């Protein structure tokens, strides 16, 4: 496509999409270049700002009260509280009524599929009733033959964690009605279809009701693995609960994540509404720059090189785990714009596996305008910004901050690129 774009974003995860949405919202023309399938489809769809205290590692209730405890080079410290709050409000607007918590000040404790309490700032409406601060008796249900969720293990772990609710577990066998299908995605799609057609004796939802009706009696809430539809999830959840005497909520599960697929689609819908142009699949193989400004990137289209020109560029390709960083002659670098990356000063790993790991903080160093710095500490290119996991200076797992940093840095970079704002 031969045209100049105001903003070109490389990477289609949460950080890249937030950059694209924020830039478009500010009036810019935006082109996103990304891999064919986004990482969001495999995640929990939870949005964490800061889940654990920087000093102690303990879960925290009010994340914004702990921002001052972060080091100066941390992405949140570079952005400031106001920008982070604006980013959460912006994301809340794009997700609409599908999410809770993004306009609040507090984390909510929710259960992982293993029954580990996880602090979340924003979360889908279908998991809302799974808040671990709620009183009442809870029944966790695993559904055979679906994999990856063992209700008994989750219930035991929640009991050990001291949650205020009484948590029990049960297994139900729907092998016959599922015809041996173990794909959570196909089960969710099947429930979507059932919501739009006349009931049948081979339907999944009536079989689920029959299996749960007697077992769920006396429980305030019933937790099921997250398979309750894709496009009609809230409706499926309500219809699942309707004949029971209990409320129903979903429990996040691993890849391929139905919650993640919903999140991915919701953001994709927002990009379409914003008229953001997307190129999915081709790899970035080169770039052009002069006088400290990037002017274009090249993508490989089945052996043919295509150049995409832009006024501003956002790097959102991910970190070490996501393949956004590479190594050459014992040195780390960003393979798109060849930005240098600082590795750990000492060992890459800590002896204690439960401590924060030095390799997790590896990434591109930036100034307070999110511009990558070269070896001399100056911006490598005046019109290039880096966002999300490609950044250094934070540990997304130990801090419980990955999605929040992706959303906040993406929002800021997109807004600044489109408006000529900070720095």
C-alpha cells in the first residue's frame, strides 16, 4: 500500500493495539503490522496494574498507592499516575460493558485455574462473581472430558489460602453430549449457536443443567471453566444460571483461552471501528532512517519486499519470551530497529525460583517519552517509541503488572505520536 501513515505500529498485542487505538482517537492515520495470531488469545484476559507490593511481594488491594515505591526507570515511574489512569479509562471505554474494575482504584482477588488467588484490576463480567472476597458457599465444577481444570485441586488451594467462602468441588461427565470433543473453543462456539436456535435433546446447555441441578443445590455460586460462549458469553452465563438456585461464574483456563479469544476479538472490533489498517503475517525485515528519524519499514510478502512509510513508529514486538528481542555475538538487540538492549549486570537467574528473576527485567531502555536510548543514552530515533514487554526495568510476573504496562505505555506512545506531545 503506497501511502504515508501518521503512525506505524509494529506488533499486535495489547500494547500495540492500545497505541493504535490511542493514535487513531487523536486523529492520526494508523497502520499496524503484526503476526497472524495475537498473544492475547492465549492469555487470561485479566488487566493487572500492580498486583504485588514492590518491596514485599505481597498481594495489594490499592495499586496506585504503591506506584511511588517503584524505581525511577520503571515504565510506570516514567509515565506517572495520571497517564496510567487515563489509559485504564480509555481501555474501559473500548471494552464497554464486557469488563469491570478498570474505572476503580482497587484490585479484586480472583482464582486461577489452580486455585491460586490472583489480584486483578480489570476483568471480564463473566468472572466477576468469582471474587474471593465474597461470602457464601461456592461449588467449583470441572467438566469431563475438557482438560486443564481440576476442581478438587483448585478448591483445596483456595481453602489453604484462607478465602472467606466455603469451597467444594465436583466433576461432571459430559463426554456423550460433547462426543469426545476436548476443545474449549468449540464448546464455547457450540453454546453460542445454541442461544440462537430451537432447543434440541442433543444440546449441551440442557445436559449441563441436568448434571448441575441437584449437585449445586445449597451453593450460592457455581464456578465453571471459561467455556460459556464467545460472542454471547454474558447471555450464556445467565442462561446457565437460570434454572439453578446459584449464580454462575467462569474460571480462567490456559491456552487456548476462551477469555483471551473474547478479549482479542473485542479489541479487534475496536480497531475496526477506529479505521485502523492492519497487516497480519508478514515479517519486518528492514527499515530506513536518516538524520535520527525512521522513515519506513520493510515487510516480506512471500519473497517480495514492501515498504511502509510513516511519520512516527511504535515498537510493540514483545520481550525475550515473546520473541521481540534477539541475540548477536552475546549482545541483545531489537531485530526491527536494531536498538541496543542492556542485559543483566550479573547472573541472569536468581537462585531462589520464587524471587524476581534478573532476565525478566531485560529490555529496551527509554526516556520519559518512551523513546529508545542508544549506547550513549540519547534517543536512537526521535520519532520511534517502544512499549509493552519490549521495555526493560520491570518484572511483569513478580509485579503483576504486564497487561497494565502494555496498556499504559501503548496508550501514551500512541497519543504522543499522534499529537506531537511529550517529550
